[in-house]
């Protein structure tokens, strides 16, 4: 799947050149009083996709899409794209009625997953108040991400007389703000405090696909808008590298928040979704080939020995690279407290929760520092060195961490193109090496750390950062 994602991103790279790439970024989240409620809980009436598509965002003619002064008119067509990740949100509801969706529901005792709140909370716009034209079958529609339009902001937004900040003040969800966007996306792509927005180990055991997310890459894949000078006239302008760093920080924080809330699980066992899958999911063999397929590999970032269950630290590992490059004063504390959490998980639930709270505080401090970080060519190259080099490579014992590493390399090397440190031609010439790194994490059951490290190292040398 990740290999296909890379190919889609590569094909769209030139068309999306203006996405999150303006140097001299304006810090958007630092100093905010509190995070806004996600659109599902914004308390407004959600009118449905037709409220956005009809007036402006779905305009087409026989000769093709119409471009207007304010909008391109192609947003609905992009959102409904049946062949690429851009249309994944529109297809989300329909996936509940596929053979796989029904099989997962049956394993969980559901007669029809398309009627279950636990499924609709992420596969549709599960707004609490709905207008007469609202259709749950639209899937993850416009208002699921941009907020309910029924009461306040749609009229001024449609008329064009209000600024973006004014619309946000009236209830438009601030997706241009990186922390807010990450929180929103992760509410489904990781989990949230809401009772029915959490993919537990039980749900995954029923067959639900493993969840993965990286803010910058997924933003590029889901781009429905043309982002140009007019778009950025009253919105924050951010680099891809900052989107990547903030995304890792929010994902790490949200993982810890969920761990503190749900670590106990539904029985005597802890909630296993918080732990490294490879702690348990390995071949059971009497005589393994220790050279090509070792059953256990030491990890310098963890005190765990063989036979122990390790906390899933994928986002924490990659966050450490972002902090080392863009907020270095926080790097040592983050590394120490991550190790302390691993040690505490081996001791007791109480110690694990205390360590998670301490680490969460450190992650939040690092997030504030990343908001005002220095995202120049030199620091982006340092982040690439951290991700691709020997500092972190020994910690990629887990498939999930390797997956985040290759997505990081993808996002960061495209940042270098944006900043003039790498030509488009050179980036395209590197495509086979990026694709090879993606291929190494294509199948969790075939992940080989030594092979993956070799491919990352080759990519780093080709990029000139190792």
C-alpha cells in the first residue's frame, strides 16, 4: 500500500508544488488558548455535501472544469476521485458494505456495520445535528473536516465578503493550522477520546486494516484545492517539513493521551493496540533462520529483552529526529523520557502511567518549540540525516517505525525541492531509491530491518546527506 502511495505522490508532485512550501512560515498554533472542537462535536447543523458542491465547488461544464476567481470548481471532483487516495474519504462509507467491511462487522457481532456508530464515527460525517439534504452515504464529506456550515459561516464564505479568520471565528474548522489539522485527522487515523473513535486491538483482530498516518504526506494525497498566492493571502504559510514535524508531535501526544485513558483494556489484558505488533506477531518456529529472519533484535532505544511487550514508539522515534533538527534543546529530555516509559511499562501500570504523563509534558513542550523552529535547507538536511543515518536506524526494529521513517524521507526530500536544495530533475532521478525504501515496508510480514537500513542508507547517500 505504501509503495502505491509513493507513486501517487510522485505523480502529483509538480501539480502540488505550492502545497505547504512557502519559506518564512508564519507560526500558526503557538500561543493558542485551546484546541477547537472537531467538526463532529462543533454543535452546528451539518447540511451535507450538496451545500458545498452546488454553489461553487462542484461546477462543471461539458468542456471540463470551470475556473472562477474565488474557487476552481474542481474540489468535488477531486474529493470523489474513484482511482486515487484523493477520493478515499468519499469512498469511506461504501467500504463498510464491501465483503471485507461486512466480514469485519460479522466478526464483531454487527448485523450491518454501515448502521453502527462505532463505524460511522470515522467512515462518515457522524454529526449530531443534520439538515434535510444530509446523506450519511456521502462518507467523510466536506463538513466532517471543515465544520458544520448550517448556522453561521457558510453565507459569508459563499458571498466572499468575509476573511478566512472571520470564517474560523464563526465556526469554520481551522485546517490551515497544523496542530488543529493533525488533531482532526488523527481523531480517525489514530483514535480520539470519543468512545467510538478508537480502533482497539479487538477491532483489528476482527480484520480491520492497520492504521497509519503522516500529516504532510496524507495532506498531499488528499489535496482537493489549488493553493496559490490568493489562497495564502489570509492563511498561514508553512513548509512541508514543519507539517511533518508538527504531525509527528501531535501523533505522539495523542498516542500518549489515549494510552493514559485506555491502557487497561477490556479484560485482564492491557489494550494491546498501544504495543509494538512485532512483540507478539512473529513466526513460531523451532529452528528459525537467525541470519535472514531473527526472532528478536535488540533495540538501543528500549530496555526490553526478548519475550517482553514493547510500547509502540514509532511516532516518538521519528519525533526525536524532528526535534534534533528543528528544536535541539528538547532532544535529550525527549529521548530520556521515552526510554523511561519503555522501562516503566515493564514494571507496573502505575509507573507506566506516571512515565507517560511525564513524556506527554515533554512532547507538548517540544511541540511549542517546533512551532517556532527553523525550517531552512540546512536544518531539513539535518532531519534527513537523523532519519536515514545510523543514529536512529538501529531503533527501526518495528515495522511501524520503519514505515514512518520512509514517509519522513519522502516528505523531507520534497521539502528540499521546495527550498531549492534539490532540483525537480534530481528528485525524479531519486524516485527508484525512494520506491525501493517503500517496497521494503510494503508487507509487515516480510519486513527485514537489515534490508531496510541498507535501502535508507543508499537513499541518504544519493541525497548527499550521508
